[in-house]
């Protein structure tokens, strides 16, 4: 196990807002985390693995998405 980071450190490491990483965690779309009592911690190796697993785009007009789409073109969990 690598060094464990708190949410603030993990967000900084990924270049995300703290609120964004918290929303990803709640929705089950973010990196794996460890819960120790009330503390939420992220293993550095899990952050790296999650970051590598994210879709890569070649332009902003690229419409690929990893989330299943509804008939309205929105991710299924945002209906």
C-alpha cells in the first residue's frame, strides 16, 4: 500500500476541486478510497490507476463517453 492521502491532498494530486472528488465518490465514479472511522483516505496507487483509466480525448468535439447514454444523450445516472 502506498501513502494514504486525505480528500484535499487527493484532489490536489488529481487537479480536481475537493467538491468534485467528493461528488465522484458519492456517485461511485471516482477512485477507490479507504474509510477509517469518519476519515476518507485515498491510496496514491489507486489515484494513479483511476487517472489512467479515464477516457482520453483528442479534441473537445470528441463525444466518446464511458457512461451509458440515455435516449436524451445524457449519462444514464443523470436522467
